[in-house]
C-alpha cells in the first residue's frame, strides 16, 4: 500500500513538498516542475532553497491557503503541517481572461442590432390573437437579450420588483418547448422574491439548459428560503461528477472543445454575484444540484 501511494504521488498532477524542521524531505516531479528545481539538488536541503519564495516558505511553515504568482505561474498553494500542496492555475486563469474578452466582444456585437429590434417590434401591429402572442414573446426575448448584453458588459442588475417565481415557468416552457418535449421536469417554484426578474430568468434558463443537455430525468426546479437568503436550484439525476467547482470554468460539463461552450454556468455565477450572491454545485444523492443563492431584499 505504501509503495502504491508513493507511486501515485510520483504520477500526480498536483505538486507535493514534504518538509520537517525547514528542510525538504521529498518533492514529487510535479512540484519540481512547478518550482523549476531539480529534486536531487534540493532534497535534504533548506526548504527555502526549493521554494525560492519567502511567501511560499511562510505559508508552508504557518499553514493556510493562497494563490501566488511564482516564476510566471499562478499557483494555488495549500499548507498543512509538514506538507505543501501546489496546483497550477495558470491555464484556468488564461481561459477565464479569454472568456471575459470574448464576452465583451459578444456584447459589443449584439448591442447595436438589439437596439434597433425593439423599435421595429413596437411598430408592428398584430392582426390576430396568435400574432399578438408571438409578438409579445419576441418582445420579451429581445428585452431578455438586451439584459444579457448588459450583464456581459459587467453592468449592475436592472430594477427590482416583487414577483412570484412560478411566473417565469410559462416563458421558459415556451422558449424551450422543443427540448422539453418528452422530458420529465418538475417545477416547485413556490416563493415570491424581490429582485431583477430578468436576471433570475437568465439564471434559470442557463441552469435548465445545463440539466437538459447533460442530466437525466427527472429534472427538478426548486426554490428554498433560508433565513435572509434565497436559493434557486435545478436538480437532475445524472451520474456523479468528479469536480463540481470546475464546472463553472470555461470548460464545463459536457465540454466537447467548441468555442461557444463554457459560457452557461460561468454566466450563472456572474449573474448570481451581481445579485450579491453566489453559484454552487454539489452532489446530494441521488441528484446533481446546480443552484444560486442571494440575499432577500
């Protein structure tokens, strides 16, 4: 068992430095790569000789967790007694910066045509109730996309109002009607909230889209009030996933390498934070839970 564990650390993608009394006992190949040192030159030597960074040394000796720029890399470091774990987050940071840039470009490209679509739709006069229903739906979607463009532009949420969450479901159902056909979706949105309804609609749309793409039925939309906080969740019966936090990075659940992927859950987190809250995901058997929480007004 000990031999297998040692071999596992030799092959690990996470760096590990073992130390005692400020001297290096062991570091695995990944740690040597991240710290840009040769193992045979630092094992048995002072810890600072391997780390070559006083911030990392202080963290290793006193414990804690930090993200640090070291030798041109962004390292996430976690220190426990005698152990320092290192993870390279440089690529994740680069992907997030690229996604931020792409979102700004997308917002810029959409802003002008959307600004012209609103007045054009207002000028149309429906002749039948069916035409009026379609026109109202188009107006609503143009308004939603305009709100999305503002969110991509890092602006603040729109005006708040008190509304029942269940009011959003018919609109979601119309927008996703083809993909909802034949699926089992349970809606439990019983709470009234006071916030920007367009932001909540976009959050629900992205969470439901995620579940329809990658989850298994039944899919459940659930609202929960806990003290002065509110939770909104979409749950599915898909298989357990290995790392829920990384799903909010550009390469998310079901990533196939396309340039358009990665925005859905990333945008959910961004929208949740604009409301003063946060997005999360975890496993609660037998379901995967994707949700947001934000303070009640």
